[in-house]
C-alpha cells in the first residue's frame, strides 16, 4: 500500500480561487447595498417632508394662511413650525409660501448628495417632484 504524504490544508491555487470568488461577489453586492442605503434615506426624507406638509396644514387651520410658517420674515427657508428640519442626509426648507399655497423641498446633503433623485419637492396640491419612477 502506498502511504498518502499529503498534508491537510489548502493549496495556493485553491486560496486564490476563493479570494477571486469573494471579490466578484463583493463587486456585485456593494453597489446594490449602496443603492439600498440611498433608498432608505430617501424614504426618511419623504416621511419628514410629508410631516412638514402636515405641520403646514395645521398652521393653515390655526391661522387661515400658510404665511408665518418659516423662521425668516419672507416665509422661505427653514420651517419654524416643524421640529425635524434637518438630518445628516436631507435639509427641509419652505421654498415658497403665500396665504393659500406652499412649496416644500428636501435637499440631499452629505453622503446623500449623490442620490440620482436629487431634490424632493412637495406642493400644497400634493404634487410631488421629481416624477421619476422610484423617487416617490
């Protein structure tokens, strides 16, 4: 009988193949992961934007006008009636406000600034932009 002199373990070729497979899987999975993170942050911004719209409607119910909702005298910029104004990824602003209309915007900041959807906007009529599929 022949004795088997091979030691248990991996050869260099087996190890290189394993590393190559892991590299290929990582190169496929990482972009999908990044897109998923952007999408979840976008969902948070949409929720905050809708919360600001609700605050605008409450303000209108109390004062019969959308004016006075912003911090600035011009009623644009940072909202004064909504506590969740900014996060690390989006900044909420009032773009325009009159007695009977308003326009809100969530601007991506920081790590979210590369988001393909860009600014999320919401009007008093419920019109949302951008109209790109997957953004809203």
